[in-house]
């Protein structure tokens, strides 16, 4: 067993005996660090940033699907995933994260009818 495999085995063993937030943080690794630093964003956090915090959870979920579809169309595959705690249920789920200014986020705003007003508001503030 090489050094990398041993390190991975020790890390997994330590993660299995840790509490749940630490366990999922360990599984996510550097991706979670980038999310916390703001270099990568979840779609729900992006919506909060552009004024969509009043949207229902179901609408936020559909917005995420539109963003994922736009990302796949532009890049040929999914974005990176990170383990995150669900906003309302508290369950740990896999979510896709994107670059802070990824064009797919804005394409999602444009293509999903429930968020189109946010895009118009952003353009109005810039003008």
C-alpha cells in the first residue's frame, strides 16, 4: 500500500468516528473550503446574494436544475459536488457548486421563469 492509500485509509477511518458535520466536511475536502471562502457558491447562496431569498424551497430547487442544465450545455458535464446540510430538513445532501461568477448561474436566472425578475432588477441597479 503506497503512502497516498495509507493516508486516505487513515482519513476515512477518522472521518467515520467523527461527528456528522466533520464527517461530511472531510468527505468534501478542499471543495468545502472553497465554498466557505466564497470561491465556489451553492445556487441557494447565489439566490440570496441577488435578492431571491424570498423564493420558496421548491423554486430554489428548480432554479438549481436550470443552472445545472445550463452548465452541462456549456461544459459537457456536471459541476463539482459538495456535501451540504439542507436548509429546512437538516439532512446531508450532495449539491452542485459553481464559480462565483459562473455564466450558468445567470443563464439559470434567465431561463427559469420564477427568477427572471431578479435578472431585471440586477440590470436596473447597474444602469
